[in-house]
């Protein structure tokens, strides 16, 4: 079954985009974090990708995949910039919107373990945690579904070894 674009399912209005944003923003930030991007860069990259998506909302066939690709590329291009935003410039109501994406100590251990995986396993695990199936991941990264499942099995075993007490 092919996923339909949210704009095709519900109409192409601003409200539809706003709903898509609310449902996907923290997931994109989490995906980027799993991929090894620091938190501020991940948030900036996600926001930039959403801005670009808003301009092309009805044109993008697969907005979830498009967001991950665009935000990851943006993060890679901009990860070495060290711009500190003073907390006085962040409106409290905007800061609280994304509280659910802040990491607990346990989650930080898991993220660190995922970041330590080899690149292909890390990408597959990040997409799996983001709700993609092996078939979808296969299409997304251009490898056979069997390769995805094999890498996923290896990644899970590696994470189990790193995270469970001995």
C-alpha cells in the first residue's frame, strides 16, 4: 500500500501543514539525534526543513522521507557552526513546545549506543525507531530489504550487548 501525501488526503490547507508539523517535528529531531547530530543543530535543521516543506507542501510526494533527507543534509552542512542563542531570546512558551523531545539520562545512554553503531546500522536503526518498515527503509537508503533486516538484527544485538547489564 502506497502512503498518500497528507495534502492529498485532507486538502492542502495551512491547518493540515500545522497538524503535520505537530505530529512530526519531535520525530525528525529524534531521528537526527540518533544519527549523531547535536541537539541544537538537530532542532535548527528540522526547523529549516519544515520551512522549506511549507513552501512546497503540495509538491512533495513523500513529506516524511523528504523531511529526513533535507534536515539531515542541512545538519551535515551546518554542524560545525557554534552559535549560542542566549536563553533570554527564547520565548518560554516556544521553549515548552518541544519539552517532550528533551532526553532523560536513560534515553541519552540509548542515543549514545545508537550513535556508536556503524553508519548503515545507525541509519537503519534510526529509521526503524521512526516507524519505518524494512521495506520502506530499503527504498529509502537503496539496499535490499534482506540487507536491512540483517543490519537491523546486528544493530539490535550490539545495542543489547551495550545496554543490558552483564
